[in-house]
C-alpha cells in the first residue's frame, strides 16, 4: 500500500524501519478505504513517523504506553511547527493536525476500528447520470484523487442548480451553464477555472453520450484562456515614474548615474542590456546624439543627449 503513494524506495524503507510501521501501513489502507485524498496521506504519514520516534525517545515501544503520549506529542509538534503562529485558533489547528492522525492510528490498532469514520462525498447525479464515476475510472483511467475532484466540482454544480430551481439535467441550457461559470469562476485561480470548465465539459459529453440530455452542451462551457505572466502589469503609471525619479539623490555621482539610466529607460524605452552596453564612445557630445549598439533598424540613433541630466 505504501508503494501506491510513495515512489522512492528509500522513503518506503524509512517508513517501514519504524517500530510503528505495521500500524502506519494499516492506517494508510484505512484512509484509502475511507476515500481520503492523497494529500492527506502525504501529510499524515510523516507525522506518524515523527510520533514513533518521539515515543521511542520517551521509552515507549508498545501501543498502550504510546497512547499516553498523544497530548505530549501534540505539544511537542506545536512547539516545533507553530512557533510562528500567534493566533489561538491557528495554534489549536496545528495541535489537532498532529493529534488526530495519531489518535486514529492507535485506536485502529488497539480496537480494530475507528468510530468517527470519514464518510465519502456522494456523487450528486448518481440517479440521473449513473455510471459516470465508473466511466472516469475505467474508460478514462483516472486516479481516485482526480475522481474526487470531479465529485467535488459536480457537488458545487448541483448546489448551483438547486439554488436556481433546476431539478433535472434535461433543463440545462447554454445560458444556465454560462451563469454557473460566471458565479463560480471568480472564486478560483486561473488553473482552477480551467479545471472547473474541463470537468463540466467531460460530464456534459458523457450525459449526451448516454442520452441523458438531447444536445451536447459541452461547447457552451468555454475554456478560459490563461497565459503565462498575464497578471504582470504592462507598465507603471506616470505618477509612479515621477515618484521613482524623485527618490534618486542627484547630489552624488552615483545618484546622477542612476537618474540618467532611469531616464533612458523611461524616455526612450531602452532595454536594460542596451543601457548596460553604453560607453562614452556611443555619445556624440557635439551633435547631442546617442548611438545604441545592436538597436533595431532606423532606431539606432537618439537625437536627444542625456548630458544635461548629468549636471548637478
């Protein structure tokens, strides 16, 4: 079971080298059966390994004596990982994140079951679109973690339809789908918006294939275009330019140099490497011109001299 989550053999060997290794692996199997997300396994297994080391340092190598160290371990974990947290709620959350998996693992090992078992999130359209989860699992070959994302997304879609008074998938329309995207997308990041639309499109295509809906509405859900560095501003405002120039101390030689560099960037739109390559030979002092090496055609000469900027 551990190999399903941890790719590196050294990681698996390190976990199985713990004296609590059988209980940890059994707990991982229990989490998989309960439908826990993979990220929970990644987060909880290291905590359990730390607890095993903590218990061993305190002279405990059996389950009953280890169970008496849960609260002490939670305080130890808080001191190590919550020193930056000042709010009481945040500190309690960190303690509970360490306490809960240890308590569940020991209860599972000692009693054979966990009473507060986590329930799976139900697929909301099972009665109208049966077989969709099997389609994702068998035909598309998706992992359980990805299928859980589909269920989470479609639960949100079902909630929106309920608020809109829609009780059947046959009532879906392009306008209704567009309203759902407009209502949900602002709460998500760019990748979240893309995933949301992609999962809804897959579900709609499946519904049309199974004749749940008469028309393929997947094209009505437009995939948002996201571009790398799209949120970086194209330019700064003139007020920001003015404040930047005023911040330079031109009473010193270095200040006048920095001021000249900034003006070259702002006034002529020179690139940083073009400014860096400028030498005194590129300045025509008599004609008040600048020669920019490797400049684009017809833009190699600048007709205004920066020499006046260098004056005190």
